[in-house]
C-alpha cells in the first residue's frame, strides 16, 4: 500500500473493496460499466 498522494486528475490505482451490502466491488469492474467518480472522506465512521 502506498502513502503517496496522487495528483488531482490522476488515474486511480486498481483496487477492490467490500461494501455494506456484502459484495466486493472492483474499480476495474465498475469502469467496465462506464465512468466512475471516487470520493474519499477520512472521517467516515469516526467520532467528530
């Protein structure tokens, strides 16, 4: 896992992650269906 920040507009690395619906989704599979917008917010599920 890298800790280097990507520049704005850079291509996201390929990854997969479990979702709250119990399925695991991969970026590659989602991109096959069309454009994807990724949002990251570090405060999710944390106090404050």
